[in-house]
């Protein structure tokens, strides 16, 4: 990882913060989908920059300058998340198309001819998705939804047409890049604790608020522990052993795909933490915290299963338990957070005990 990549990833924190705010502002299913559709589309391109910096030197001057331009595009998309489904949100699709162009231009400087050919096959699909979301707000609402759904399908089904063939991936860099990106996204759940504390009725820190902050940190730490418990090292080893074609498929399924699932989970958890602290001893949102934890754990189970980097049973059991236990936030925010902390602690404890016994990952 280079300082350029770390700096570039910071813009995604802002984007995730905006998505989380959109979820909180419109807590129904429609509001959730209007927040997640833009995120799913943007994640495709942001993950694509992870593939890109695997193929070019990110510290080269011309690459740095183009990455900064792409950061501006991602930032504009973040600002426009609340308006992406409205005619006033024209900046979102235009910024997206600009990012697609920058991504393609930088990729064409790659040394590997196969990577240059691969991006030429890929760019039409990326651009088509941008055009669909550009016209979506100007159509009747039902057709607008169809355009957004089609844009997502165009992007995420393109690999099945062979359009990831030719991309060259260096295992250690690719695994580390996505691990650190997930760490940056986890920072949003920490930010959510401060937002929840600011939104509480207390003007100064009292015992309930301090307890709420502690529980919020414990939830965020639990998610971090589940992912960063040696998985990145084992994933690196499995990725290294894979053939180039298998690496391409793992990059799509385990990193672009499974990491998207985990990021969606983090967004919901962040919204849940904010709401639970704000309604610490009152009725917080029933599903955000528990469902977000479950989605994260399922995503991590998919990631582990694809790479063969660890057990998945405890993650799946934890996901099943997290939904009803997390729903205790509807009684009081602190109860739901406590339940989620217990679920994540149980998973970490099982991992630690089995590892200390030398049980092989399976």
C-alpha cells in the first residue's frame, strides 16, 4: 500500500457517511434502497480503483493527479447521494461518468497489454450504467427504479461475459488494499458513536452517555475483531496459491462482492449505533443494528468460504442470532447494543479457543 492509495481511500469514508445519513433520514424500505443503490454502483467503481492500483504505479505523478481528480468525482457523488433519485441530482451520474473515464484512462497506462485490453472490454458496461442512472430521474418513478436495477445488473453481471479476463492481480497488494479499505469504512461506525452522542439529550457526558459510547465502541471493535483476526494473512496465502484465472474470479466474488455485503452491513450498524445512543433508554430502530451485524457476518462468511481462510459456521450462527437479539433496541438502545456485543464476543471467543487448540481453518 502506498500513501497515495491511503489518501484516496479517505474520500470513501465521506461517501459512506453520506449513505448512512440517508438511511437514518428515511428509515423505511424505500429510503433504504435509495441510499443503497447509489452505494452499490459507486462501490463497483471504487473497488475498480483497487484493481487499477494493482496494475499501475499509484505514486507516479500523472497517476496521482488523475486519482485526485477521481477523488473529486467520488466526493461530488457523496454530496449528491440524497438527490440521486431526483432530477436535481444530475451531478451524481455526471461525476460517475467522469470517474469511469478517469479509471479507463489510467488503466490504459498499465504495462500489461492484457490489462489494457480488459479495461477496453469493461468500460462500455461501466459507462452504460452511468447513462442509465443519468436518465432514471427523468422517467416515471417505476421506470426510474428499473433503470437503477438495470445499472446494477449491467455492472455486476459483466464479469460473467468474460470481461474480467486479462486483469493482472498481485495477491499481497490486492488483499491488503481491501483489508485497509474495510478498516477505513469501519471508521464510519466509530464516527456514528460521536454523532449519536451529539444527538443525545445530554449537553455534557453523564453515566448513561458514557455507557452508550462504551457499548458503541465495543460493537465497532467486535466487527473489527471478526475480520482482522488473522484472516487477511490466510487470505493472502490462498490468493497467492491460486492461478491467475482463479485470482480474477476470487477478486470479483470475495473482494468486490463479499466486501460489498460487509460494507452494507457496516452502514446499517453505523445507523443503528447512532440511533441506539440517541435513544439509549428509549425505543430505537428495531432492525438496523441486528440486521446490519447479520449482513456483515454473512458477508464475512462468504469471504471466508470462497478463500477457504477460516470457519464460517460461527459467523452464520452469529448472523441468525444477531437479528432477534439486536431487535432488543426497540426496548432500549443499550439492551440491543449489549446483545450485539455478546454475539460478536462469542464469535471472537470461539475463534480464539479453536486457534489455540490448533484446529485447522475449515
